[in-house]
C-alpha cells in the first residue's frame, strides 16, 4: 500500500523525534524527513525525491517561522497540505494560518488518536476541523478572492453600522486594541461590540465571528 509522505517542521528535536516515531507507527503514513525551521525545510525539500503530501508545521521557530513557511509553501508547493501543530490557541494565529493556506490547526497536547484522525482527514477530505475551526471556514478563507468576485457585501439588518465595521476588522489580524484605534473608539467600547455580537449571533469565539462574516459576505479588511 502506498504510504502518505509526511514532513515535520519543528525546532524542538526531542519532540520532533517522538512525533516522527509515532507517525511511522500509523498504518499508511511515513515521515520522510524532519526540519528545524522553514529554511531547513526548503533545503531538505530540494534534496528529496518527491514532495511530502502533508507537512506538520510549528509556528514559533527561529530563522523562518511557521507563518513565513506556510506562505512559502502556498506560493511554491501548493499541493502540500499544511497541518499546524502548535502550543498556541491564539485566535489571531489560527485565522492568520488559515489565510496562509493551512488545512487544519491542532494543539500539541492532542491525543494520539486525534492526531491520526487529523492526518487521515487531510488525506480523505483535504482538511481537518475541530469545534473551533470548521472545514467551511477553511475553504472560505482559502478561496476568499473568488468569493469576493461573485458575492457583493450585503448589510446585516440586525447589526448596527459600527458592529458591522467591527466584524470586518475582527476578521483581520488586528488585535482588539488595534481595532479600537482604527475605529477611534475606546477598548471598552470595542469589548462591548464583541460581547454584543457574541450574544446576538450566539457565538463564543473570534473564529466564530469570522465564520459568520464569511457566511454573510462581510469581508476581511486587508
């Protein structure tokens, strides 16, 4: 049986070695090489016959971090599926990684069975989603330019103009403090908009706001 080829990019060798051993125990998967960071990955990729099918990518690395590496893969090897494996659950990091083409985002403390489920889902469906990150959100972010061409921005009757503007900016990489500065409002007022949207839309996270915005054709501020 042909095995799915996997590459690991993480600057913690002990963790990487253990992860490599674990993945090689999964039926149908094989780690073909490991890299310390994005630059090391590119160098090893050029010396490897055949690209990996999946890359497990950390975010916080020296020289060339996960964001830069994901961007390079998107531009140069778009067929490679990126699964982010990080210690951080920061919503900005999740949104940014998905916008850079990642097919899924999981935390390093997941169970062995969930990692296998994530890898298998990437092979079978092309993405892996959890309660916080849905496949529809991943698809919409990765195909945002095409969506913009066919769907004009529409008003959302139940939301005020300021709430709609906040919703747009919440879909960017801006922090809530930076959103407050751009809207010339206090951080307390922005917190109020966020909490109001959570209540009105029955949403519990910023990623949920992004999904709602995409469903209703309210687009990212570049």
